[in-house]
């Protein structure tokens, strides 16, 4: 069939391309087409002699058949690379300006398949196709709307594209599509596009004005998981804004979100935990989460075999502990809960470790809970992690160490487990938040003489003096206090030596 694509007869080329479109539904056929050099000839069929849009019926059929075949072929990753290399994107950009729906559907279908590739996403944006995709969201054809929304869903991974969607007023038709309750595929594409658009705070503000949160809350029940994943993702981003958290609560969105924590769909659990965690930043929301047994459900997800579910659950637990009225008692009410979260410090996943350290830092604010996690061996496990070079982990690890120092002999234990020297080097990080947490940890550790000696040997004083010049008052104070502790020890040793010499 591939050689026929080069025929001078338009009808033959059209029939060959349509046949390839049907056959290429199978992986083996797609591979054969690529190896036979068929991709470049299919791309050549998109060339229109009369300008942007094919005017003759025969020419239209050839172009349409070529687009259909490329759509089928684009389901393979290697074929996407070949399609891009053959120069298909500029040709598809020109065809996207037509109003002929029979041609537009395979063109947009090809684009939404190719948009899963980052290089294609850049080309789609640079060729100015976002404006046309937004325009087709308002089409009367549901299939064209679905593929346009799906293309935006994938392209909106990039911040520049999210800005363009807002600039071309694309959020309004996307929100309107949330009312298409019967067409689940269209609904999934629209909610997916909205989710990715909410990754930009400016879009969240625009969506709030369009009353999108209320519509999204209405989709939390009675929808397929494909839709729920996107809805939960969008709400998790919207809930980062205080006004949206209030709207979400008043719209009755928290109970159905909590209900979704009992599911098994991994991407859904990840997005729902993020959403619940964002909601918990509001004290009134936290009351509802507590009543709905949300914290217990989040804690149970710490047993998940999926590291992403575990880390997202641990991150969500942090604001829940911060905002709960009696957080200490709430945490103690979970049988085996503290032992479980301390045990997660043995994980090999960096994100799990960072989130668990953040949770432990919050748990340690309660003295009784701090005593329990100390008994479960939190000190040696935290000390073991201090050699990390992962800045997000360093930040939360240092904070956890600072707060764990408040119990018993933990300061001394950190020293005996060789945790002090590695922490000093955190001050060399480019992240100011790492500096703040590290200075707090060093300040707490410096209350033991042996730790001061270790710090001094590692050259901490010079680094801390630099930190004292920071504009961050917390960092200034902790650094100054740590230097003061080291200085006092040095003076005491000097006096002891002088007295001994006398």
C-alpha cells in the first residue's frame, strides 16, 4: 500500500491512505508502515496546492485520508518522532484553520495524539495552534470538541500554553463543557484540560470567577474514574487559594472527596489526597475532614505499595495535624500509626522520605507523641538520612531533627549517630528554606557540648556568620543563637585551661 501513496492518481492515493488508516489500528502494521517509509508519504498528502484549505472535493479527500492515516500511525511513539521529522506539524497547523469538520477531526485527533510528546507540544504552541484549538472548543461537533480539549489537556503541561489558553479566552468554553454530563469522553477531556490549566495561579483566579469550582464539585459523584481523576486534580490546585477552599466547603465538596479516599485507583488517590491536604489548610474545613474520618483514611494510605500515594498522603497529613484542634490526641488515636510513619523512614524513595520527615516534624510538636516516636527509633533513622544531597529532603529532615531535639537525650543521640557533621554542609545549599531549617537544627543540637565541638571542627562558625547577615529573621536568630552556644563553650574551655594552668 505504501508505494501507492506516491501514485499520480488522487483517488488511488486517497484509497491507499484510508486503507492504511484502518490497518494501522494494529501495532505491527504501524511498525511496518514506518519501516517502509510510509510516514513521509502520508505527510506529503497533507500538502494543499490551492493554499491553506483544500477546495476541490478530490483534493479534500486525499488530505482527509492522509490525516486519518497519520492519526492511526501517531499512536506509536516512534511514529510520532517520524511525523515531526517529516514536517507534519506546520501542515497540520494550516489545515487547523479550516471549518470543514470531516477534515478537522482527524487533524485534531493527530495533534492530540502527538501532544503527549514534549517536542510536539513546543511545535504546536510555536505554530500558533492553541488559538485554533480554543476556537474549536465552541464547535457544534462533540467529537471535535473532545479532541480539541484533549489536545489542550496534553499541551497545557507547559506554562506558556496555559497562558495562551487564558489569553484566547479558552477557559470559558472549557467550563461550559463541564455541563456535558452525558458525553463522558468529552467530559473527561474537558476536566483534564481544566486540571492542567489550574497549574497556573492566574487561571485558578479566572476559573473562580467563572464558578468552575461549584461545577467541579458536582462532578465528584456518579462519574467514571477517568473524570474523577481530573476533577480531583483540578480541585487540588484550586483549593490552594483561600476563597476556593471556602467555596469548596460551602458547595459540599469535602465529604465526597473524603469518600474517594477509600478507592483503589492510584492516580485518583494521589489527586484526592492532594485535594484533601489543600482543603485542610482552612480550620473550618479541617473540622469536616475530622468528622468524616478523613485523617484516619489518609493514615491508612501510608500502607500503600505505591510510593506516590504514600508521599501524597503524608503531605496531606501535615496540614491536618497543623489545623486539628487536638492534634496530639488525634494522632495517638490511630493504633500503630506512629510506628508506621517512623518505619517509612526506611524507604528508598526521596519524595516519601521528604513527606514523612515533614509529617514527623509536625507530630513532634506534641511532647507525648515525640516520646513515642523516640521509643520507636526515630533518632537513628533520621540520622541515617543526613548524608542526602536532595534539597527538598534536607529541608524537612533538618526541621524534623530540630523538633525531635526537644525530648530527653535526643540531642546527644543525634551526635552519637553522626548526624551533626553532615547537617553543617546543608548551609552550602542554594535554597534559603534549607538554610532556615538547618540553622534551627544546628541551634538545637548546639545545646550539647559534644555537638558544638563537631560543628566547630566542620567550620560551621564562618557559615553561620554569613547567615546572620540574612534578611530572614528566623534564620538570623537561629544562626546567632548557635554561634553564641559555640562561643560560650569555647569561653568555658578557655577558663578551664586558664584555671588549670594557674
